[in-house]
């Protein structure tokens, strides 16, 4: 399908997420990825809400797709979500690898070191076992 067709469910999902209907948002983000599987924003947003629902394995799958599609912005944040999903799924070594990747990234714009600092903090607090 097309990005244009996917925009409506994506926008609806954002509204549902904002209003607190995380399950509804997950369903609409899934519709968006079904209609356009090439936009990393759709996959990352879907993975983020699945993470909130504690559907760790599916969140990790969606977030991996989004990251692999090379997002134009927010890659560090997406990788942090991915690491959280992997950690929640019990895949601690993979989570630590994502944190390590983020910890070595250059900020996406000046003054935005937050995800990098967060990855370093998590590596220090949660060594893989």
C-alpha cells in the first residue's frame, strides 16, 4: 500500500496513545505498518506501545524492524526502547549490546545527549548475566 493510506491509522494511534488507550493505539499502529511497512516511524511507535503493554517479544520484533529501516531521527531513542523490550523478554545480552551501541553514538542534534547518557547509566546498573 502507500504511506498516504497509513497516515490515517498512524494519526489515530497517536491520538489514542495520548488519551491513554494504549491497546487501541497498538492496534492502529499495527494497521499503519500493515499498510506501509517501509516507514520506520510506524514500526518504532508500534514497538513502543507494545513495550508499554509488556508484550516484550513482539515489541522487540517491531522495534528491530524500525531500527533496521534506518530512521532519519530518533535512532538512539528507538534503540533504548529496543533494549528495554529485549531486557523484558529476558534477552539481557542483546539488550546490553543495544545500550553499548547507543552509548557510542553521536547526539542526533546539539545538546541531545539524553539517550546516550541513559544507555551508559543502564549499562552500569544492569550488566547482562
